[in-house]
């Protein structure tokens, strides 16, 4: 589960009962004022309490940090050093120029890694598996957790991108850089119109008299499978975040669920 962590402590017992075993929490700062500036809420201590309880409950905990120049950049080391005392992964995510991110300049991870290596010349590459995401991990010697870099801009890991995002409106998004979407809601909740369209294409008729519930479900499943394949086939070879005029995604991240 990925969360802003504000209600994590409150819902943790129920989440654990229902089998939650890992959680990603956004933690861009350890400064309450900057937290308020970024999120609009004075909830840092609530989030930290949620993280502490999640760790104590034995969950795998990843903390996501998006560094922004002139906002939270100065805390780049402080957040990473949480790994010295907590068995968590602190993951730096290069801020993408989508929605809110358009207003801020991201911190280049190539430079950030250089800074870490200066402070910790014995920084070790951590090759262990931390999930199936694109982060590249390192470890401060003797630390309990690792530091990950998700270099969305300068890393260009699109060739191995295994993500499709399903929005709350039931649209499947092949890529964060582009506005293209494939509608699944129509298939899942659409009226008979969807089936009629399919019947017309497949059988040349919209006759539905003998269509049982099982048959209708089977048709919807097949259409769903086709749309998912369609979304996968629309994944781009690579993004062009460096050429702002080519970014066609106009939504905020919160609308995408990314
Ligand atoms: S294909 Fe799109 S979503 Fe995947 S890594 Fe590239 S930019 Fe990100």
C-alpha cells in the first residue's frame, strides 16, 4: 500500500488483520514547517508515528522522498540517515514535471549520489531484491536499511518499465509522461451497449436474446483482456520529460494515483 501516512497508525490494526505486509509512505521532510508547506497540513508527527508503528509491527517500510530545489533539498542527508536507526528503505524519487512537479526543479540523482559518496566513501551497492520496482539501492555501512534512487528523469528506465496505472475513473494509463488512457470502466460497468458493439463487430448483429449472464461475463472478460493488451502496446519506448513541450499529461499526480 502506498500512503501519505496520516491515518496509518489509526488503521494499522485493521490493515494488518487484512494481510498488509508492506507499506510505502511519502516522507519528503523531517521539518514540520516544510511538511506543512509541501502538503498543506500540519501532520508530520502523525506520519512519523504511523511509520514507527508500521516498523514495530514488522511491515516492510519504504519511505519516498522527492527532493525539490529550494524546498526540502537541504534535508537530503538527514532523511537517508533514518536508515541508520530504522530497518526501512529511504527512496529518492526524481520529481517528474507533471502537475505539482512542473513548478519545481528536481534534484539530479547523478549529482545526489556523488554527494552521498563524498560523505560515505564506503557506501555499498545493495544488490538484494527490494520488490520489482526500478530503484537502485545502496547502503550506508552498518545501517539497518537501504537508500534507493528512482531516477525517473535521468535514469530513463522506460525499457524495463512494468507499470500500468489504473485511475479512480477506471482508466488505464500506459505512461506517466503522456495523457493517453484506455477505458476499462466502460467494459466493467458499461451497459449492454458494450456487448452490442462487440456483437455487431463479431457477429454482424446486436441480437441479445440468448445471451446468458455467464456469456455476458465471458465477453466482458475478453474485452477487458483486449483493452489491457492495448494499454501495454501503447507504452512508449522512452519518456521525454526533458522536452516539456512533448509532455501531454495534464492531470495532477493525485488524480493519476502515481
Ligand atoms: S514508460 Fe512512462 S511510466 Fe514507465 S518509466 Fe517511462 S516515463 Fe515512467
